[in-house]
């Protein structure tokens, strides 16, 4: 039986000095999450890209005898589909990280409540969580791009680097609305909805596997609302080196505004759930 | 350390806390005793800066939770009613990540973890997953976690609810040591024995109001007699028999399963009952407790 010892160094606990300082205090939390989940991540990060490239790019692509003129400047179907798969991969990571895990932190284990009992605020929690998913997506998409590079589907190094960095924006444009959704729902049943009516149609009809022009004039306009189309088109322009600066600006603005608005709303929603 | 004046909390048109005045001095163990729904947790959450008051004034360390929440929280330890441990992390990591939230250097957090694990007797469980701990161990881990920032005030919302008697005693012992080390304790409970054992000062809360305030002993002296004679008759007879014995005691309470006769000499009451040719199935003389205080003040029992 020992008494309560409060010996040793006694740094005073403090409130964080700013938004970033507060989020950085959660760095070790996210590293423990990594330590516990990296094994599962190895498969999705390193093996899944090979499967996709092989199945869709090489095997399916072998059947696709499309005229390069219809492939938005790509010389082969693989070169066309590669950037689409990378952007879709970033989106998948956002869905994976901000659905069930968020529900767990909010409802099952309630660890958001423990965080809010410390000097940290919802804005710190959200920044740390989104910062983490950006790092994760950049790593995973980086690996994906390296795999694809081996197939010689990219035009310039600078283009690939830019396409890589753009995935940070793509993942945020999905992570923020998905986080907002996860914080707004009562139970996890609703996740089936956004996977089936959100993620899957987005993956299929956002110009990932075929140009949205193929959808016909009306559906093409609908597809343009999809954040994934903006992400795919932006990534594709960069990897193919076919830059239309006006479109680049539109894509970046669309994704940026979407991310910023949903980020702000997510902080408010988290505060509403935790502080009552 | 804490002062509240006319503090209120409403959820929609429901008032959970209806204007309470409290003042907690450094170093005391201050208790909130009350039944389910009394407003204890609502009050704790306001003090912990995670629930904005709906009215009245609240100061913690002299600061306003609405303005200086993070500064206050840096100096508080919080042990919430429902566990908020990360069950996927092990015991050690739960403490480690939490210490970092307070801006403490890594090495220092590690040193404190060793001390705290020792203090709550979980050293040999350091690498165990939280999922594998018993209820009592989880509670002790939560207490250890709440101490990682060496708080000046430790807030404990029902620290032993749901634990078996042995696990409760271990926790009481740890809290007692914290009290001796000078940590101000703020705890809620609906166990009168817990309040009597741990609290220097307490308020009795019911339906959002404070109905009494004092030391455990003082409250008993003020609101009850020294002893209580408990009489148990056949089922359903208590109401009718109450009239025949009520003149024998200073006060009488009729419960569904027994009569409580309040008197400074319980044995004498029992003798007098027998001399009236009444034969209770069982009798018991005991000292008055906070349960009796609560019953007297509200007409209801604490734990139903
Ligand atoms: N977020 C909330 N929204 C609506 N009502 C609430 C909320 N939190 C608490 N209440 C209500 O306020 C009242 C007081 O609740 P509180 O949790 O403070 O009681 P308590 O004394 O801690 O009870 P217990 O012993 O059950 O923990 C209850 O009737 C409860 O239903
Ligand atoms: Mg409660």
C-alpha cells in the first residue's frame, strides 16, 4: 500500500497556447492508434493498389480498346484510370477513418468525452483527427503512385508530385463531410446508407473508370457535383500533364470550400455533442 | 476553490439544477449526496466546464468556466460517472496519451505513470488491455488517469457505483490517502456510507435543490435522533400499526417493509412496544445515518 506520491518534476499542466499547439498534444494519441492498427493498414496500403492496378488497369484495360482521343489525353486506359484510382483511394481512406472509428470515440468508448475533460477543445480534437487522416492518405496515396509509376503511366515528376499533394485536399473534402455526418447521426445503422448511397456511387460515376461525358449531357452535369469528380479530374490533369488552369482553380476551390465549410460545421457539431 | 451562487441548469424546459449555492474550501472532501436524477452529475459537469450553466454564478479557482474553461480544466482531475477509457489501448497507454493532453513532457508523464500505477495498485496490469480489467480496476485506472496532471481538485462522479463491497473499500482507501495528501475532493454518491466515510462536508441534493448542508455528523444531529428502532411486522400491517406506537418516539417513518421510530434510546422504545402486546417479527436498534436524514428531509429513501 503506497501513499499518493507527487514527487519528481512538477511541470504545471497548461491550457494549449493555440489551435496547432493543442492538436499536437494529441499526436501521441494518434501514434498509439497507428501502433495498434498498422498491421491491418499494411494490406490496404501496399497490397490493395497492386490488385487494383492489375485487375482494372492491366487486365480490364487490356480489353478496353478506347481511342486515346476519348480518354481525356491519356495514351492508354491504364494511364487514364490510374489517377482516378488514386483519388478514389484517398476518398476510401476518409470514409474508413471517419465513420465507425468516430462513432466509437463518441458513443461506444466515449473517449471524446475524456479528451474534452482535459484542457483540449473540440477544435483541437478535429484538427488532430483530420491532420492524422491527411498524413495517412498522403502516405497511402504516395505508395499507390509509386506502384503506378512503375507502369510508366505518368508524364512528369513535377506532375506526379503535385498530384500526390492534391490528395491531401481530396481526402479532406471527404473526411470533413463524413466526420460531420458521423457526429450527427444517432446510431451506426446510418453508415450503411452513406457507404451504399455515397461512397459506392461516387466511386463508380465520378469519372474514375470512364469519362463522365459517357454519362450523357444530363448525368454529366450531375456528376460534376461529385467532389470525387473534381478530385479525379484534378489528379488526372496533373498526372497526364494536360493542365487547364481554369479548371484547376475550379477544382481546388470546390474541394477547398467544401472542406472548410464542413470542417467548421464538424467542430460545432462535436461541441454540441460533448458540451451540453 | 469552488463557489456557486444560484447555479441553474436546464435542458429544454426541464430544470435539472434549480439554483444551488455551494462553496468548497481547499483541502476538504466535499460530497453531493442524492438519489438518481437529483442533479449531481449536471452540477459536476458544470464545474468541469463541459456544460454551460443556464443561470447563476459559478467560479472555479476564482475563474469563470465560460471564459477560462481550458485553464480550469488544466488544474482539475475528472473521474466521470461513466467510464471513458480507451478500451483498445492498454493501461499504460491510456495514462500516457492523457498526460500529453495537459502539455506535460513525455519523460515526466512516464515518471508519473509509474507512481500512479503503484498508487492504484495496477503496476502489474500496466500492459493489460482495458477490456480485460475488472470493474474495480477500471475505476482505479480512471482515478489514476484523473491524477496525471496532479489536480488541485479531483471531481469524482459516483466513484464506486456498481462495484462490489471489496472493490469499493479499495477505492475509499485510495481516496482517503488523496485527501490526506491535501487534494480537494468533490464527489457525488447515492451511498450514505460512502458520504459518511469520505466527506468532511456535504450537501444533500434532491430534485435539483440542496435540501441540507453540513458535516455528516452535524446533519445527523440536526435532522435525526441518536438512535433508530426498526420494527418489522407482517406485510401490509405497518401503516395500521404506526398509529399505535407513534407516541413512543420523537418521530416515526412508515416504510413498506418496516417502521422507523426515532428516539435517543432505541432499546427503551422496543421495550415499550413489547409492553403494549405488539409482537414485531423483527426488531433492530441502530444509530441514525444519513439515510435517515434524507428520509426525514424528503420523505423518500436514497436508493430505491
Ligand atoms: N443532456 C441532458 N438532456 C436532458 N436531460 C438531462 C440531460 N442530462 C441530465 N438530464 C436530466 O437531468 C436530471 C438530473 O440528471 P443528473 O444526471 O444530473 O442526475 P444525477 O443526480 O447525477 O443522477 P444519477 O444518480 O442517476 O447519476 C435527470 O432527470 C436527467 O434525466
Ligand atoms: Mg449522475
